[in-house]
C-alpha cells in the first residue's frame, strides 16, 4: 500500500479489512515478528455494538480471525480506529503464543509500545441502562435482553442490590 493511500479513509468493508491487514503487518514486523500475521482472517461487522473489534481463535485449527466493527470505524475514523487494530493484534499475538487472550499483564505490557488502549471508548449509544439501586452503578445494554425484560429476576453483579432499567 502506498503512503499516499494511508491518508484516504477506507470507504468499503473490504477496503477497511485491507487497510487493517496492512497496518497489522507493519506493526507485527516491528513488535511480533514470530506472529504469522498474513494468515489472520479479517472481517467487518455492522452488528457489533459493544466492542470495536474482537479477535477470535479456533482452538482446533488455530486460525485467528479479527472482526472489526464498521460502525466503530465510521464513528472514529481511521486514525483512532487504527488503535483498535493494534489492540486486536495484541490479542492475536496472545492466541498465537499462549492459546488464550485477555487484558492481563501479557496484554498490558504492549499497550504503551503499540500506542493503543486497554479498552475502547463507547462509539454507540446504548438503548437501555441497568441501574443498581444500592451502589448506583450503570451498565449499558444495546438489546432487549432477559435482564432488560425482567430486571426483578436479577441483581447487581457488583453488590447484589436491586436493579432497575432506564430507557435511553
């Protein structure tokens, strides 16, 4: 990919995958030379609402797939979204090296060198908020889930208090 093309914003899902793969390859060359980044499958999704990206690992085939949220990309733009690509690349490296991935110490050691984030900022507004009456915690929900439909059957995961639902 030519440097002049990096200034252009990908306008299709295929172009976003291509840009993400090229960016990941450059980052991996410097930081994860043992990661076979060329074997990673790239996908986009218009259904993802809670996360901007996800690394998926098939334990049988050892295939790594990185799925990126098109909505997050449209909200962030490439400059900020490239941080998501680097975030998911860390997970890909964790899967390759350890067979599992999380946001623990093996992840955290790469946040600063890769200029990425441990968690992405919200790019979509939730449709509901789960509110604890005791500790006043607020958790977003994007779909009409079981807890949203029947909050009286559930309690706060932090303190065990009663919860209520607020529509956004």
